C-alpha cells in the first residue's frame, strides 16, 4: 500500500525496527522511544500486524482504519506489516525495551503471556460500557487473566475438515465422521505421491494446535483449569495416538503453507484447519477447485482455537488510550463485524454477524459459525499455563516431533511430556 498522505518523510518507524532487529536488537530498540508520535499535528498510533499483508484481512483493516481516520481527522494510524513467523519475537523485544506500539495486535494464544508480564492494559472498565461481554463468542474468555479481560478477541473458530472429494471417491471412502474413518480413508489413499492427510510435520508452533485438536476433539485434554497436566491420561494418550496414525499418512518435513499448497494441487486428500483456509481454495486450479470441500471435523467434540486479538499496551498516554479504544470499539461494532464476515469469509466474534449476502455468497459460513459456537478450546484454561504458554507449546511441539519421527510407544512419549510439563511449571 502506498504511504498515506501527510506521512512524514525520512526513515519510517518500521524501517528503524527492521534495522534494530539485527545483532544489536536490544540496544537499537531501546533507543526507539515509546510508540508513535505525531505527524503534521496529528496523533500517530503505531499498528504493526502480520495481517497487513494478508489478503482479505488486510482489506478489512484498511477499510476500518479509513473510516476511523475520517471520524478522527486528528489521528493517523500507521498500519504496516511484520512477517508472522517473527512477529511475536519482535514484539516481545520491543515490549521488553519499553517501546510499545499503541495498537497491539497479537496471536491470541500469546496474549496471556504479554498480560502476565504487565505489558497490557486491563480493559474491564471500558468493556463494561459495551455489549461485547454479552454478544461475543464464549472464546472471549481466553482474553482473561486473573478474571480481568486484557483484550478483545477478533477471531475464534472451530476446526473444519477440508477434503478432496475426488480423492476420497477414488478410494471408495465417504466423508469421514469419526477419527477412525478419517485414518482408514487416509491409509487407503496414500501412495504414488498422493497423501491421505496433511499436517505440519517439522518443528513449528503449529504442532501444538494440530496435536491438541486431536486430543480435545477426541474428548481428552493436555491440562486442567486447576493447574494440573493430563498429557498421560487415557483420553489424552488415545488422542495422541490418533494424531500419530493420521500423520503417518502425511508428507514429512513440511510446514503449514507447504501443506496448503499440496492440498490445492491435489496431492493431499484431507486436512484440519480453521475457516481462514477457505480463502486459499480460490487459488486452486480449475482441475482441482470443484473437488475441494469442507465438513465438520470428524470428532465427537469440536476442537476450537483462538486466532488473533487486539489490545492496548500498559502505560500508554491517556489521550492515545482513548483513541485506541475508539478504534477497538469501531472494530467491534455491528456494522464492522458484519463487514468482517463479508470480506474475510470468517465467522466474526459478535453474534449474528453473518449477513444474508455473506451466507449467499459463501454458504460455508453457516458451518463455520456453528462450529465456532460449539468449539471447545484447545488452549490451556489455567492462568499460569496461559502465561507460560510459549514453554508449554515448545514441549508439546517436541512431543509431536517424537510421535512423527520415532518408534517410541505413544504412552511413553505422553509420560515424558507429562513430566516435562510439570517440571516446567515448577521452575
């Protein structure tokens, strides 16, 4: 996107950040100051986001920001992209250095870590003056730390089965409705360069979400709300074994985007993901697109995730804080929640945001909304586990790697994971 009119000349803040994240990251960032400044008398709110370069999400944000700036001509929003793979690391460095963007957009699973470090402003008082607590998805609860909300969830979802109908039919299989049916179909399809299932099979944060989806979907859990871990429980071990058997039918050494590309080109028959993958199906060729479908994930429970959320940093100037809240409130309004659904093809967190037009153009939205309403979170419910989610995720990812690459019994890997998780909370 071209720079907005009136933006100051010279090196931008994002350029300073990029340079600062070289070998001298800490020192460079510490000298950056604290958040946005002013441009031509206008207050500047800095807003880094990986979604600034993500298709329909970027379009929604830009429309929203334009409407906000029209209503608040004294405020400019500096919206720019940071790659997702390094996003949390970059923001962690900045927050630790006291250099905090006024509009803080986070992968929702990392929000509790930031809040636990005192980096985010509690929003309970501001939320009480809105209908958000009453109209939002129950997954908004993921924004709470010690009973107080520190952000507004922008996307919560239930997992969906994406499948290639032609590949299933070629194996004489129907759309699976149970984990065993999914694995049986995947085993029947795998061969000659075609894979029955697709997943992340190299160390990556996505290992946590994909593994936990099988555990929670099958009725298990990796932890409890009272602070215990249950990775070695019978239900969790059963879910881990289903995950392992499914991934035995997946290509090795790939990450999420490679998985998606293989699905779009007819090399993978099935995968599990959130509603956001639907936008990518349009990139499939005419030979494959008509055969790519969606269905309810084949589990007795709907595993659910939280994608991203918006926050206000602690210690922000009161004038800027009010402006940031106005943007959050606008994004949360019925008008812009409906627009979110229309543009992104994802279920907005506000109830009844799927318009007749959106449902007509994208019938899958009805399924996505039902799954979001039924979803059971795959993320920890305990506050301490949430605050230390980065460590929890790393340990689960290591267990996923063992399940994918070794012959060690599943129960043994689960027992080791249990010990590692318990030790991590004691340190």
